C-alpha cells in the first residue's frame, strides 16, 4: 500500500479537481478537506472520494462554480441553495453563514438545498468550535442511501444519518461524529472485500434475519443495517435517525418520500451554532467544557480499557501519527485517482 | 394494586401539593403533568413523584411561588432562572419563552438555572410541536446523579442525560424521549425490588466488571450504568451524554465539576424550537413529516415484530388504555402519597 505525505495528497487532489474544471479555490477547499479526513484515519470520507468527485463532475452531478445562495433568511436562520456544486464547498459556505448569524444573534441554524456529498460531517461543527461557538450538525441522504431499517421493520427507510457536535476547550475542540445506525455501509463494503464477517447484531438479510455475512446484506435482494442500539434499544437509534431526516429534508420543504425526492444530491445538512456569549459567556464556556472533560477523564479505567476516551481523541492521535509517518492509501484507491487524472488529461 | 381514574389522581395530586403550600395554579400544572406521565405508562416520571415533591417542599428544596425570571436574553435566546420552584412550573415557563421567541425569530433556545426536577422531558418539545414548531430538549443532573460511566471508564461521571425531540404531524406529534445510557437508574431500582436481573450489558459493578445483579450496582461500593450503545458502540452514547452535560450546564455558565456545582437543583434544561415557517413553511413541514412517518411505516415487519413502531406510539397506546381502564398505582406509591398528605394535614 503506497504511503503519501499529506502535502503530496493535497497537491494531487488539487491538480485532479482543477483538471476536472474546478476553480483553484474549490480544488483547494475540497482536496484539503478530504486529506484532513484521511489524516484522521476516517478513510471512508478521505481521498477515496477524489475519484468519485471527479466522476460526478464528469456526469454533471457536481457542477463546479455553482453559486451558493441564501434563498430565505432571518437574523438567525438561513435556507441555503448550494446549487449542486461541490458539497464540501457548499457546506463550508453554510458554516460561514451560520457562524456570522450566531455571532450577531446568539443562535443560528441553516439547512441546505441541492447539496452534494459533504464528506466528514464533524468538520463543520468543529469549525464553529474553533471560533468559540458550540456547533451541532446532521445530514440525511436521498432514497438510494436508505440502507437502515426502522425499529420493527426489515426494509430500509433511513440512511445512516450522522449527527455531530463540537465544543471549544482550552486545547483542541471536543468533536463527536456518529452515525445513527449500527455500522456504516462503507465499512460493510470493506468487510465484504476482505471476506470478514460484520459484527454481530449490525445487519439483517432481506428476510429480516440477523446475519454477519456482508454478502447477504448486499444481496440481491438487499438486506438492511439495524438502527443504533439494536437489538434491545434500537428504538433510540431509530428516533435519532428520524430526527436527522426531519432536520435534513422536511424542515427545508424537501419531500422525504422516494417519489418526491430530488435525485442526485447527497446530503440534507442541518447546521446550528450557539454563541455562549448569549448565555454564560464564551470564555467561561470554554473553561467549563475543559474542566468537565478533565473531570470525566478521572474515571478509573474499565478492565481492559486504557482509560476514558474523549470524543475526537482517537482521530487526533491518528492525525499526529499520519502527519509523522504518512497516509497509507489503498492500491485500488490510488489506481482510481490516477485513472481519474488520466481521463482529465493529467498524470498523477 | 389500586387503580385510579386520571381525574381522581389529578384531584389527589392537586390537593396534596396545595396542602404543602403550592398555589392553585402550581398544584394544577404539576399534578396534571405527573398524571399525564402515568397515563402514558412512564410510571417512574408519574405520580410516584408526588410524595417526593411534597418532601422537597418541606425540606426547602422546592420553593412554591418562586418567580421564574429571564436573566439574559436576545431575540432568539434566553437564560432563565427558575428560582428553585417546582421544576415542572419552571420548564413550562421556558416552553412559553422559547415558543414566543421562535415564532418571532424562526429559531430560539433557552437554558435554565436553579431548576428542580422537570419530570418527563419529552413533554416540553411535544408542547412546542403542538404549536407547529419543531422542538429539541435535553437535561442533565448534578453530581449525585452521576451514575453513568464514560467510555473506557468504570466510575460514574454523567447522569442518564435524556434527549428528546418532537415534530408536528397531521395527527399526534412524533415524540422521541430517550436516555443516553443503557438503562435508567429508576428501572434498576424496580428490578432490585423485584429480585430480577438487569438486562445484560447494561451495568458494571464497582470493579468495572459486567454484571446483571442490581445489588452489585447499588453496592456499596456503587457500580455504574454503561453509556448507550455499550459494549461495542458505547462511545456514541458517551458522546450524546457529554452533549447533554454541555448544553445543560456549561452553556449556562454552571460548573460541571462536583466541587463547582450548585446543590439541590435537579435539572439543567436546554430547550430549542425551530419555526418551520423560517424554512420550507409550517404547513409543508407538518405534511412532509406525516408523509415520511407513513413511508417509514411501510417497511415490512421484522421477524417477531408487529411492524414499525414510531416514536411515542407505545406511550400513546398506553394512554388510551389507561384512560379507559384506569391507572394502576403501586401500593407503596399510594401509601407514600397518603402519608405525605397526612403530614400536610389532609386525608387522601
């Protein structure tokens, strides 16, 4: 497996996207964001997406240069049409809008229309936390991503629907980023390729029977992923998944049903920011979150565990290591990136 | 076990609270709210709390008639001092404040200071949904409620920290109300009294070893409840629990550490409302949520399940049945209510 420095991957990603027709600014934002995910070990949201984005530009799903426009707003809300451009570019614009409104109003949220795949959701609340704000985010997906069965059902009706939040501390922000299902679809695909079983209690086959065989999930006929908390507490994950659907689509006025859904767009983003200055104060908030993180971390380690792991801590450790040792990229991923480059007329 | 009509329990509750010094309005709000929880089968948040509240009035923890005041606000935010009155009275006032601001600004949130036990958390977003708004709520608890171990730890550092949301539909609102732990402490106490085991994977003993023995949870030394999603995905429940702590205390400027925490007050409430009118529109939102609930419900039943169960559906069914058949109240609960009445000089 080839290993690259972050800088080499950023350069390759920017060149590829620019060759596909993205502006210098877009290429930089998107490539840097994907490399950042790879640095943190979140490979399913990392440079593996470069070739996919290049494909989407070619087939017209992603429209480089599409304007991002606020179609409806108040002092603390915005409905943002991302115009079908790069999802990461659209989401970063939404971050700016929400941060500015939260700074002025104490609280702000925005939802998106025509937003393509945004990559790592946690990135957006994390950017709010870097400005001293509290951030909360979720994204849903259109029908083709409905892998997750509702509580009591055996047919997919929800996407893996991640939720993320971030809060500033005296050090790096706390960043929580979780799917509301038992496992991400991308991870099942990796297990299928490896010939490994899926952790027990994660998936059902098409008949609704529990299985650990990734082949029985993909079918056909296709099985489903169980909602987070299954089997006993799956109603909680189902409820969280519904929350994400409602915030990602219904709030924006986008039909959630298969018939009504616009095709092609990846994510319905909900992003909220709270300025602690409107409550107990920004500095005090940062200090109290830091103190609580420290207090929680004093819990003696559970048997077999190395101690309390705060949200984002494992990603941060991977980032440090990969900055030093480089980012391993699967042969197939690198092959696809080079092939996408060749189709766009460059050699990577 | 005696069975009462909702009306009889409301009357008894109002008389008890009034005899303890609550105003007619307070007695009505609190008793009605607790009976509503009992109607839905949420007995741990129902009339079992009447005697507890009476005790708290007597020992000064609850101060009937305490004013609820907004100590800091903007068009879309409020920091509300609930003054140590009845928690339900304070939380209902927060609902009014948030609803009014959301109607005016499209989005609003509030947090609380000096708020006693609020009962069923889902009640507050549900009241927002009844006005066509989307509602989100959470509550944390002070140190004595830190039953839940953080991910990787074996000592309690979090409360069971519920999260709730509600959205309007063409029928009853969807209402999700969940703890961020594997089980509520109140349920473990019931299992202890019954001599029943706790479901596997829910609790640790004081050494951090998994157990199903409720006696080993209570100790001494006390064990802990695992975060929701344990064992494999407990980091998600831990992250959700941290979110609730941060919104419930740090945002308001209330120290989260044991040393810094004000004693006696039950809950740090975070309540948010979004007016869909600021996005896709209120009527469209209601219709789209209804359509999505219907679409989700078409998922064929999983083996052994009766079909999809939407958030709040089981509670609503229990409510219908208990309205017809009455509310069973445990002998011990009724004994405590009568005793509390006698101490306050009335016969129930």
